[in-house]
């Protein structure tokens, strides 16, 4: 059993978790960061990031997260490539289990992020970041005058399809049913857009691609019509998954308050959860913006909230 009580434990290591580590580190709180199964978060499956302020030439997602990590370590954060397997927030100090080992903390910052729901076909993961994406606002810019496909039928799919028409030559929505579940207004917006068409009752069976100049690139898709079973091959330069996101909150079920989509609830204008001393930052508590820069912003907020909580509770 661990007798040390940490001032701050941060669970997760995307832009939110590592920004929280930078701030709590600079405040001499000696944060411990458990990086989880995807160190660096969703940005590590993104190739190039062009919309993060301060990087006018763009930067590769994994490289950017390595810089975040270095900066956090510079200020004394202890970053560990370990996964939290259980938590007990019923009393302070809070208990965090990493495998069998117990760690105690006065405050917790949850920054476990969210994961895009994917099709779970092998070719999808092979081309993720090389023409397959789960974020139109992150990657749409790379598809100027190209032929792209969007999978989904909800508001997210309509929104992504409309957004992509700013760049792409044409956008085709592939939906497994014969009608969308998106709100009326979002459907109309997409269907009235001359650059958007729809393939109904169909799913993506396979992503096709090749290597060009040593770089993987998407060249087409195999689509299956669910009514007839017919498989057709189409030319495509990009494929966007818009079937939703799943917050990584399984660890906190029955522990922290969540909304109906299982995102953590925080007090408006803060990162405070329903348990005093536990804070949530980044995509785990944000189903709306889901950007690296907004995640980093809430990571900063969580660090300041934790620091003030410790001060108010006489922990120095």
C-alpha cells in the first residue's frame, strides 16, 4: 500500500491532461500523470495538426503531444505510461488503482478524453490519418477539390458533410438505413447542398489504398448495399467517420455524474464535478467543441481549480 499522498493525480494524457500537468507542475504540486492506453490521446492518431495556435507550418500530432509531455516533465510532472484500472472517490484522500498498486491523492483531474466510434474494419485503422479521419474540422482542409465520403446519419454526419463542402469537390454520405436520424434542419441543409449526395442502405466494407512516394493514401472504397448485398467499388480520396464519439468514462460509472451520453458533468464555467476535489477536463466532459485547443484550455482551468481547492483545504 502506498503511504505517499500526492497533491494531484491526472488521469489521461491528451492536450487536457498534459496542460493540467504543466500548470500544476509550475505550481509546485508535483503532479503524477497516468497516461493510459493511448498516451497523447486522439492527437496521436492524427497526422498533421494545422489549427493549433503557434504552429504556422503545422505539426504532426504525435510530435505535438511529445512536446506537451516534455514541457510537463520540465516543470516536475511525473508522467507514467500506465493505465488506471479502478478508482474510489468516496472519501479523501482519493484512491486510484494502477493494476494492483494503490495511489492516494488530495485532488484528481480526469482527462481521459473520448474515442471516435469507428467501423472496426482492418483497412480503416490502416489508413487512419492517411485519408481516413474522424474529425472534419481537423482534417477537412487537406481534401481541397477531392472526392470524399462521410459515414453516418445523425447531426454530426450532416454537419461534417456540410463543412467538408468548403474544401472537397464533392461529398457523399453513406448511411446504413433509408432515412437519416439527424434533426430536420440539419438534414435539409445537407440535402439542399449541391455538393452533397447520399448513398442509402449501405455500409463501407473496405477502404482501398496504395503507397505513393512512400506514403499511404486512400484511393477508393468498397460499399455494400444492405438490401441487395451488392458490393460496388467507388473512387474516393478520403473517408470521414461521423458515427459519434464515446467518452472514455467507463472507469467512473456510478462514481461521477454523467449526462445521457455518458460525458462527465461539470459545473458551468468550471471543471468541478459532483465530487469536491475531482475535476474533469477535455473531451471527457465536452461533446460539443472537441478540439485540441479547447481541451488544453480546460486542462489549464482544471489545474487552477485543483490548486485553489488545495489552498482552501489547507494542503500545502
